[in-house]
């Protein structure tokens, strides 16, 4: 099929969006390609279509587990085989997924960058027929980027496994410095860069200093028709603000990474079909969700960077119709950001102490633990050792950069199971163990494909069909696992820590001080850029575009700053017109106030009165107690 036929068959679109076809052709010609497309610009199509046009599979590297899972499900719904290998999966489960990529019909393998560190994964990739490497959120590879992930630096290792396979890097936000760094770190050979302007001509950017943010959020929802997104910092705020909207008669719901896939799917669908008007969410929401008619995006608090803000605000107005991106802030926000900044860069001794406590928490002996994963109850860990949560999270990320461990924040993984015996062996087990027959039949009737692969399982559904309690189902699955009949992986939404090396003595833990100081400087610059965006009285669009190295853009005419300039200009024009008329009228004859007011044609009555007072105070006109005169 041609790329146009692929687009029509699987995506039901007749034509490509701006630049998509050029990007696809570049990859098909074997060029390393960097594509910078704004949020909603259709980045995924740029690597999915060329991968479908060529024999073999595409390996997609993404840092966002929730997005990987969503894209895999979307591809499967289109009849395209895709798998994702993420943290939290069992060794046997990963093994099967990799086998399917080598011997099966899989077209897309999604990997977190941390998984690329695994020798098992790298060894198996050698035997795959790879047609493209796609690096999503490619700004994460740059130490100058706002969301640098150390594991991204290992992506270039893929080039050694398949030297002739082209690499496509995709991102929505990157400064010139970051663009150069992406190409350097991915070892681009004669690379081609496609960049669309970051300008969004239909979005009105608004920044407001606001003490009562709840009232303002309600005013915006009442004043702007259509659907919206409200971004907040915490899961608790998601539910709290959604309830506030509902209590005020506006249909709202909340979304965060801790929800189950079913919950996320239902909430997304309700919002996408406009049954829910407003979704209140953490930044986990919006990636890969294509809803063109979002009329407003509100940020309740200052964002961490202008890159993050631009991406999230850019989810408004994808249909090119008028939309609003509103950022609310106050003095407390600035103080909070500065406090977070301080906590985000613990001292090297503090980082080593977290590593020591963590190993004690899991009872990992010196010289042991390599390759082992542990669920992390961050609250319990910090409470036990009296640690600050933000500082601890930062310490874990620096330990990850130093490659002592990998850490992924919580993403819900559903329960999965797979039969470990052949069909005939299972049948014999059922005959010999009649008590298990009904339970196993319920599993067989409910879930197909469990002899070949791990399949998602809902304990509640099995309980309902088998007339059992959920606890009985869980115990039954664990018992069958002990009999080696099946493998059962219970659902999990805890963050996970994986030891990449055996536990080291604190004296042998090396944290790069220069790197830590470099990250600190980058963070500080990005925080100051956000403060400047909130405080400067310059066109908001110009400020954003200048940040992304488009310095000579025109004023947008839509943002709060531009509209205030227009209002002031209009007021000046009206004052000048009224002043001219007053001079002409009083030159002809003195007039009483009522006669003067009614004779003026420009402005409204209040503007006429204000102008008369100003001219009187300035001595330009006089009043004798009865009439006005020159």
C-alpha cells in the first residue's frame, strides 16, 4: 500500500496534515529525521505510517508509560499488532513479548528508555527485523531540556545493534540548544530537521494574578462556552476542584495516573464526547488524546517550565478556532516554586543516605540486589526514615542518573495471567482435580489467548461469573500458580525501584557533583523564565516564541497584554475625539453642562464627563458657575 492508502485504511484520513508527508518521505528515504510539531500536530502518524509501509517492525522509545499503553491499545483497535514493555512486567511476560517481536506479526514495540539498559532486551533486538527507531519526547535526551531523563542517553546504543536503520526523533518543544543536542546524542548521520513555527494564532494566552483561584476558575467556565482542561499539581486537588465545579452546576470529572485503565478510559470518553464538560487533571492527562474542540485550558498554578506550559496549553483550539490558555498565579506560587527548587537538589551526602536507607528498607545486602525490582511505598519509606518526599524523589532521580537504580513513578498495571501448561495438560489436571474444573472453565471462557500470551484479567468479573468472592478468586489464582498451572501477576499501581547494580557501600557511591550543579542551573533558568512570563507586560505569544528561538514575531493581538493595549489605545482615541468636539462647541458659545454633554457625539456619557473634568483640572476649559467656556 502507498502511504496515502495506509493513512486512509487505518486512520480514515484522506490527506496528511502540514509537514507529515514530508517527514514520512524523509524516513522512507533512510534519513535520520528530527520532527518538531506542536501539541496536536499528529506526531505519532509520522512514525506509524512509514513503519506500516515497510517490512519489519518499528521500535518506539517513550518515557510515558500511560501514553505507551494508550497507543498500543489504539493500534490494536485498528488491527495493528503492537506490544509495550514497561516497568512492572514479569521476566516471563517480557520474554514472551520479545519472542513475538522476533517470530510474530508485531509491527510496533514500545519500550521505556530504562528497558533499553537490559541486556536481555538488547540481545533480543539484534534478532528483530527493525525498520525504524522512533524516539518520542526526544527533548528528554538533552541535558538542557526541561525533562531530561538519563536513561535516554543509552538510546544511541540501538544504533550499534542495527546501524543502517534510520532514527526519527519527535518532540513538541525544543529550544535551538536542545535541537542540536538531540541530533548529537542520537548520532544523526546527515540528519534532516522539520520544524513548524510554535505560533498558535487562534490561542489567546492570559496570565492573571489571582488570590481567589476557585472563583476565577468558575468565572472562566461560565464565561467561555465549550469543553476545558484544568491542570493542577496533585491528585487530591483533581477530585477537590472537580467537586467544586459539579457543586456549582458545571459537569466535571478528574483524571490522574493512579486511576485504573478502565476508569481512565471511561473518563476520557465521557469528556471527549462532551458528556463531561471539564476534566481536572495532573499533567498525566492529554498526551496522545486528540480532542480538537477544547475551548480553554487553565493552569491553576505556575508550571515548572515554559516547555511544559506550551505543551499543555497547546491542547486548546486544535480545530483552529478561538481558544484560551489561562495561567493563574499569586505570590504563594512563586514562594512554593522556590521551595521546590531548593528541595529538588539535595546534597551529595543526602543522596547517599537515601540510597543507604532504601537498601535497608528492602533488606538488600552489600553486593546483592542487581536486577531485582521492588514496589516502593514512598509515604511509608519517608515516614520510617523521617525524609522529605520531594527531596527523596530528587535523590532517587540522581541515583538513577548515576545508574545505581531505575525509578518509575506510579502507573497502574492491571492483573495478568498466562497458562504455563499446554491445553492437554490442563485438561488432564481438570480431570484429576475435579474441584478446580469450574474455576478453570470460567477462566477459559472469559479470556482467550492465555496459552500464548499474558492477558489482562479482572478478578471481579471472574468472581461474578464463578459465583465467588474476589478474595477467593485471588487465592485460587495464587494456588494454581503454586501448582505451576498458570502464572499470575496481580494488579499494581505502586512506584517501582529496580537495582541496576548490586548494593554498594556508601563510600563507593559516586554522584557527579558537576552534573548536579548543571541540572540546578538549568532548573533555575527555566523557573526564572516562567516568572518572567508571568510578570512581563509584553505580548505573551511573543514571549513564548522568543523562548523557542523565534525572536521577531508579530504581536498576537489576542493575549491579555495585547487586549489591554488595545483598550488603552481606544480610551486615548476616545479622549482625543471628545476633547476636539468640546473645543469646537465652546469656541462657538459657552454651554451649560447638560447642553455640552448632549452635544458631544463621541464616547459614552461617563467618558464625556471624565474628559470635561480632566480639561477643567488642566485649565484647558473654564466654568463660571453656570456655563463652560474656553
